[in-house]
C-alpha cells in the first residue's frame, strides 16, 4: 500500500465515528485496551456504565475511570458465558456479509469483473460500522436470556 493511500485511509478513518487502532501482531494489548477504555469512559461522562471484562491478559485494571466500572469475570467463566455472546456476534457477521455481498453485486452490476473486486481497510471499517448499526439492542438482550 502506498504512503498516499495510507494517508488517505488514515484521513477518512479519523472522520468516522469508530476508533481504529492496530499493532503489528493484530492482538489486543494492555496499552490498546487502556487507550480504548479511557476514550470509552470519556464518552460516557453522564452515564454510569458497568463493563464486563474477561480475564485476557490485556484487560488490566485501570484507575481514575469516572463513568465506567470494570467488572472482571471469574477465572474460567468465559467458556460458560461465550455461547450467549455468540448470538450477537453471529448477527453482526450476517449483517457484515450482507453489506459485502451488496457491494460485490454493485461492482458486478457496473459490468466490472469479480476478479477486480477488492475490499480496502476503509471499506471493511465502513461495512463493519454499517453492520454494527443494524444489530438491534433487542438482539443483544435476547442472547443473554
């Protein structure tokens, strides 16, 4: 990817209402988690929130949160709670794939070859944002009944 393309993607990402961070291994790190959590906490200033966190080594206790309380799950509880979570993740994937297929069909309707169809990082972020917006709160709530 050229520098100009990376700068263009960086510019458009900064205009989105999503936070994008990455590292060389594509893993969550305690630094990334801390940075994200501080931003999340700042955005919740008028709303007290409890955030349930698993025991991933990147999920560290963070002091000085003003609107967010971290509730750490007990050891080995992730495998018990994860099936509940899978329903909302599955729904997100369905919406993401639908958005991607619509993009592909639009590409092919323009008489372009499917071999030339490419998804950029910006495309993926925009499609993920669209998919997230389509997951209903009721869907998430139903997954935890």
